[in-house]
C-alpha cells in the first residue's frame, strides 16, 4: 500500500510539473496572450474612436465635439455595465470557455463592421454595439478564469494575476501605437481592421489552449445538463446566444439616441437615454445599499460606509482619468506639439507608465510595511487624488508655454500621464483589495459589482465634461486648432485640478475617522 501511495504521489507530481511553465499553470500563459490581444483590440479601437467621430462621422457639424463626447460616454458606460450581465450568465449557465469564445467573436465582428463602415451612421452604431455586448461576455470571465487555474490557498495566485495583468497593459501599450499608425498612414479602416485581427488572434490562442488541454476541466459550464435543455425547441445555450444578438439593435438604438431627450427636462436636465438609464439604475442601487446598511450590524455599517466612500472617490478618479480617450486625445491632436507619435498613439503613454511603475510601487508598499510606515488606505486615496490634481494643474499651466499657434510642448502630456499613473497605483489596486476585506461576506459579490460599476459611472462624468469642453466647429470650416481651443481645454483642466485637489483634502480630513471605522483593516 505504501509503495502504491508513493507511485500515485510521484504521478501527481509529474503531472503538475508537466502542466506548469515557470512555476505557473500553462493555461495562465494562454490566457495571458488571449487577454493581451483582446486588450490590443479594445484599446486600439478606443484610441481611434473620438478622433474618428470628430474627423469623419460628424466633421461637418458645428457641435461635433459634444456629439462625439455623448457617444463616447454612452459606449464606455455600456461596455463596463455589460460585464455585470455577462459574468452572471457565465456563472449560472455558460461557463467561462463558451462566454469568452462567444464574446470574442462578437467583438471581432464589431471591429470589422467599423473597419468596413463608410457613411451610414447606423452601421457605425451597430459596430459599437457588437463590441459592447461581446465585451460583456469576454472581459469579466477571462479574469475569473485565471483564478480557477489555482487551488484554493495557492500562494502562486497573486503572482499569477500580476503576470496576467501585465498582459493587459502590454496590449493597451502597443495597440494605440500600431492602430494609430495604420489609421494615420493608410486610413481609419486599417486601424479598426488591425484591431479586429488582434481579437481574432486572441481567439485562436484561446481555442488552441482548449484543444491542447492546458485548462484541464477549468472554465466549463457549472450546469452542463442545463445547456442542452430545450425551450421552444431551442437549447438554453443557444437561447442565451440568440438573446445577446437580439440585444444588439437595442444597444445600437441607445447609443444613437445621443441627443438630450425632449421629455422630462425638469427631472433629467440635458440627459440622453443612456444617461437616464444609469441615473435610474443608480437610484435603485442606492436604495438597495440603504437596505443593506439597515440589515447590518453597527460594525458592518461602519465598514460599509468606508466601502462606499472608496467607491465614490474611485469613480471620480476614473471620471477624470478616462478623459484620456476623449478630451485629452483631442487636446493632443489640436494643441500639443507631438514628437514621433500622433494623437491616437499618445494613448500608449499611460499603460507604458503602468508597466514601468507597477512593480516599484508594489515593492514600495512591501518596504513601508516592513518599516511599519505603510499608509492606511484612506491616506493612499488622498495622495492618489492629489497626484491626479497635480497632473491636470500642470496641463492647465501648459497654456503659458504655448507658441503662436496654440501648441504646447509634448513634455506636458508625458508629465500628465506620469502623475495619473502614480495616482492610479495608489488607489485602484489598493481599493480593490480593501473591498474584499471590508465587505460582509454575504454581500461581497454585490459590493464587488458596485466597485466595478465605478467605471460605468465614471464615463458619465467623462461625457458631462466632454460636453462642457466641446469646441464649436466653425461654420466657415476654419480649424478648431489654435489659441481658442487651447484656452477652452486649459480652463477645463484647471477646474478639474481644483476638484481633484479639493477631493484630496476632503479625504485627508475624513481619513482618521475612516481609519477607525475600518476596524483594524489596513
């Protein structure tokens, strides 16, 4: 019996060794490259989107900036909101594998629709809708898939996620460089087209991983017997796919209705349909949060208050930071003396700094912890918001260095993204960790969803600011580049800086109270 146990143990060790690479499951590296190419597709298209709308779709409209800002905000909000639904469907029915493949197919179709789109706006909105629905099935589930590759309590999991997230930033870094170059040199369709090719490459990588067996049994449907159960002669699996496809025209309609609604102005102001949707949804979420607080103990309420506080200020941070794909890209195109790269390619600067600074920042927290000097989370949030404010203050100051054509030195754009990256690293990974520590276990899934919805509502802020900083297109066709656009943007950046620095001081004032409410959580 002892010999048999030794033999079985040896076989298990050999199997583990055979299915690992550099100490991690081989499946991790397939997911790494799949996510890298998916992010290449996503961020490549994102770098082009606002410029494409301003310079192609709405080029003859006086309010082209405002229209583009509204569509960009609706697109961003719906992209992140779709992940909540796609994640639930994967957990309940499809499993990660089918969700990722289906989502990737829809996203690649969306990119190719944009690539072959000519003058018909309905086709353009349809392409965006394919990407939105596809992202909902793809994005949340590939991240969750990584966790299934490791047994519970496996100490390699944290470093595995670090490797995986490096793939995200590598994809986000190289995509604007390649897509921006192709769009500039050969035409918009080539930029969108190569983004679609990137998505197809990711799908091929993922499918090859499935065929080679590196995922073992991970990622399959949690209820395989349910997949083939039929309603109206159609399997549940196909009903989910069909329902998702049928949602695409509805999503397309929502995005295309970017003008403020004519009804309910007293209640909703200058909101469009997507704005109203998220306002109503936000109220429902808030009411449920009140219910949760009421059902919780005093200690839990204090921790929940901290969770909500961190989520609100994370939303504000992303609301200002995500201007990178809209207002800041337009500022780069119109008022920055770019060197080597173009405006679309400037979207690579932020992920470049994330790649360079993520590990040093992680080491900094470890070093400060050993010295017992590691700041509590509220203080880190205050510092992060302060760095964000400094970034926009310096960008506003750049107007004082502009030449006669309203062009400012490229270094200001680099400095902006450097400080935004530091702010992100002080807030985002730290905040995500604390949500899991502070949330009551019975509400953890919901509160994690609320945390991720911060990106959804951040894009509502992006849309609001984008409309406020919209530069009117001259009726006579004159360029919007120059001193006029410079001062519109600089005044806006100054106001953003004041709000961000003001938020930093509010957090600092409340930090001692929040620290006590965290109940020992650092």
